[in-house]
C-alpha cells in the first residue's frame, strides 16, 4: 500500500494541470496573483516531498483530504458512491463466473460438435468487442427499440419507491450495465473452463473414476468441474482491478453513480485529492479481494494448507 500511495501521488503530480488551473479557467479573468493565492491556499506551492509527507500523515488517520471541486471531504464522496460500484462489480463478477463456467463446461462436454463451435465463436466475439460498444448496442436494442429496460441511472428518480419495489427497480437498472461489464469476463472464463476440463479429462484419476463405474455426469460435475474451477477463481480475484477500470466506461455510458464515474469526473476537473482517494480505496479493495480469494482457494482445494 505504501508503494501504491507513493506511485499514485507522483504520477498525478507529473500530469499537466491541477484544480487551480480549472478554477482559474472557469473564472474567465483570473490574474497571476489570484492563481498564486489559490495554490498557496491549497498547499500546491509546496515541494512535492512536503505535499507527499502531509498526505501520508493524513492517511494514518484515514483522512483522504478535501475535494475542492465538490466542497466535500473525499471520504464522504467515496462513501456515497462506493456501494453502487460494489453492487455493479458483484453482479458482473458473479454473472461472469456462472455463465463462463456453464458455457465452458457445456463446450467441453460437446467438444468438436456444433455447440462447442458456437460457444467458442461467442466467446471470441465477446472477448474482442469493446465493452463500451456492447453497452451502447444494448441501450439501442433493449432501451430504445424494445423499451424493456431503463438505460441510465441506478433507480427511477422521483418514484418514491421502497422495499421490494425499490429492489426491483434497482435490479432493472442494473441489468444492462451488469451484463455489459460481465460479457468480456464471460469470454475469458468460458475459454478457461473449457481448456481446464479438457486437460483434466485426460488425467489418471478421471480414468480411474470411469473404471469404477461412476456415471459421466458425476465424473464431469464432481471430479472434473470442481478442479477446473480453481484457475477461474484465481483469475477472477486478479481481475478485480480490471473490473474497476471497466466500470469507469460502463458507469459513464449508463450514468451509473459509482466510483468509476466519480473518478472520470475527478480526472476532467483535475481534482487530485479526490482521485488519490479513489485510487487508495480501490487498491484496498483489490488487496482485500485477493486475500479472500486465497482463502477461498484453500477451501476449494484440500491439497493447499493455510499456514
């Protein structure tokens, strides 16, 4: 985390412009003295090492600083947007794993047949198609032409819904962004599950299971699939960061009020404190998820001992 904080800080420092440039540009008649006063007020006239020391000192008390653009503490902004991003990511990763494992297992059981070819073509197209384009096409099809699903936001504004009605409304708004974010990972997990199952099918203990008279379904779903899922779980944990990156595009396309959209706004407005806070919280999230995946991997594979 220390390395991540330092690298993020100096990368943002190397980028041209800051929040003062944005504020000065919006004022339309900012003098050099006004700009210097703003930089002194925000502490941007101090050496980079001094600014880094102050920033890391605040992090020790979990103070992420103040957003000068939103006039709100960074922690409060992230706390407001984080649940929406966690919801979107959770739905996308669960959907990707379930669909990927099901399609991969189906393709492996029908290897060399037309169904295997169709699934492979689908996986290739989903992998090669840009995420934002998939989102736009889903909006055109299901939102504009068919009018089945909402295309923007997290819930219907002004509807005053509560309880089960609110959950259903959020679920309807979640379908298109969740599917758009998941399809790329569905392709990865489909191909990985298929390859793993075909490899495991040729191992000695699988031939022994068949020789003992076990049914094909039991061998496939109890002995083969359980071991084939292990690399999928590992890769899913490693791709949480990729999910966060993809959520920037998806949240922007669908107007989803999450961290990705907030990060995009922070970049446009040169709000370094806000962007640093988002990167810090995202890094914590990725590290925490990888720890959980390690523990889950040990639970799925009895050969691994936790020490």
